C-alpha cells in the first residue's frame, strides 16, 4: 500500500509525513485553495521532502503553461499532478513525469481519460467537478478497480480514518491520497490524524 499526503504547507508537516514513511507528499499550486502554496513557500518544502526521501508532487489545475514551467524550474518537484481538465498534449509539453486526476463527478468516463493520457504515470480518481479541484472531503461511488489497471490508479476523495478500510476493501486500491482526512480545518494538517491513518494501513496489512 502506497500513501500520499496532499496539501502540506509547513516543514513540520513534511517531517511528520517522512517520519511516518509516507510515500509521497503533495503541494497545491491552485489559486483560491486553502492549501495553496506559492513558489517561494513550496521550494524549501519540496527540497526538504526530497532530502528526506519522499516523492514530491506539485498539484496544478487548469494552470497556465508558463506558471507550470516556473514551478518545475524553481521547485523541481518529482511529479506534476494535473488536477483540471488538461488534455494529454498540454500535459506532455513539459517533458516531466506527470499524474492525471480524473473527475469522478464528470460525465466523462474514467476509462476515456486513462486511454487519452497514455504517457501519464498514474491516475488519481477523485471527487471533483467544474467548480472545485478536490479536497472537498466528499467520496464518490467506489467500485472495484480492474486488476490490470489498479497498479496505475490512486484512490482519493473524502478518505479518512472512518472509511479508509471500507474504501480499500471495495476498490482494492494499492495507492491512496488523503488531504482533508488528515486536517483539523482546511489547510491545517493534524499530525495525530496522519498517525491514525498510517496505523490503520499497518493493521490492514496484518494477516
């Protein structure tokens, strides 16, 4: 089981994620988000995470190409996660590792997005639509991930300590992404909740 904590904004959050052996951390470069970080704020956080051996992900949504280029050059994240309605041609122009979020409230079928982004490394299934880009704390209708595709699929959207075991049991997800589920209030992470999530996942691995 792999885990990404998203929407981190402080060095303490990054250090806690690393101490808990979190696989990846996400930084939100979306204006208007309560989890938003600027280039200046994100650069030392991403550098810290990389130094601690944690994969770093820069989250953008319908962002201008020039701004994404600046994020890559200034912050050097390992991965760019496109969380808007970007097509493959747009995502691939940066010649950088990328993940593509799939809006599970949108009429577009998730398989269509996966098929149209053949060079995406991973796909994140999340509950979002035209007026928000994730982090809502709302789930979508979970379904069993196809065995052939599951290694490339990340489960997101409203995951927390009360529903995580059920979500994994239904979907068979091998990679989860949590943002609101590890917060006290939007944008403010709870180290206790981070620990609780990792404890649950450790117990799920037990025979």
